[in-house]
C-alpha cells in the first residue's frame, strides 16, 4: 500500500473535502486578499482547529504550482493507493455485482479528475490505473475531481493486464471500448452483473494487450460527423449506461 501527499486547489474542491472528510485536512493557505466566500471558509476551518495561513497570491501560486487555485490551497493526508496485493484481497470481499473502472494510460490531469468524479457519481466500487503512462493523483486531478478522490477506492498497479486478469478470476467481466466498427454497440450489452469498464487513454485508446484481455469490446454509437469522444465523456456514457440498466433491474 502506497500513499501520496496531496494538495487540493480551489474553493469548491476544498469545501467538498471539508464537508465529507474534514479529518483529512492538515492545513490550508489562503490568499491574503480574502473574498467573502473564502473568509467564510477560513472561519469554518479555524473552528475545527485546522491550521490556516494567509500568504500573498504569488506565494500561493508558487505553492500550488498553478495559477488555478482560486485563492485557497489545502494539504490533505496521504490518500492510500493499493497495488496488486491489495487489489487481490479487496476482490475477495466485493459485493456480488460490482462496477469497476480501469483507466489505461490517462495522462491528462483534467481527464483523470473528470473520470474520477464521474466514477464517484456512478458509485463505482474501485478504480484501477497503471503506475506508468498515467499522470497519477496530482493537485490538478484532485481539483477537477472536486472531492471524488476521497470517496473512491483506488489502485495504482504495476501491470494493468495482470490486474485485469485478477478481476476476471474473481468473476468480473471486462468491457473495453473501441472505435472498431466490428465491435458490438454498447447498448446491446447486458451490464447488470459484475462488470469492469476499461477505457483507453488520450489519442491511442486501448493498448493491444489491454484490448485482448477484455471479454467484450463495444463501441459508443455516434451518428454524427465526430468519430471519437474525450475519455472522460466516454467514461460517463458507458458507466451511466451500466447504472441505467442496474436501476431498471432494481426497479
């Protein structure tokens, strides 16, 4: 089990962490020129006994390594990231029909953050992504995810294909997305059972070995002139098709 020290950027992201898991907050830095919303946030944080610092905007930008901090940066306790061993133990205690998400080399922080936010909204049981060819949990990822990271079980693995095989051995069927015309339509597949959605990275999509490990390959029907979608948008479409089917089954 590894972990990473994390900085959270932006008022909405910090408010989300404060509302859901305030015990994860270590300290916060505010732009010394406080706006009324940030002043209210500072009061909340101080009332909880969490350390706060007021610094210049230049210092805040240097700390965040970004200008997109919206006047506040928070340091959070390390978020645990499981590896293959933790994944194998975790699979043994999963519910009967989990929904998992595999991200095969998503390198853009905004895409990864958006995928994690969507995964949390879809009640995904766990997200698995590789150590290589992935941007990891950067402050930009946490900012875009807006509190979703704290709600998810995350695994950063050395070998994604091997981890996919572990999930298959536990009874999870893997569904990869592709642009190949011979693939079945997403809407023809029964996704009510134990399913792992496998999404490719920007540009190249699924790598060959990853695609070959999948039990099914599907495409998202696109009748318009655009032939591909951003990975975070595509993830949302596929995940919420699975959610729709499960809700219908339950209703």
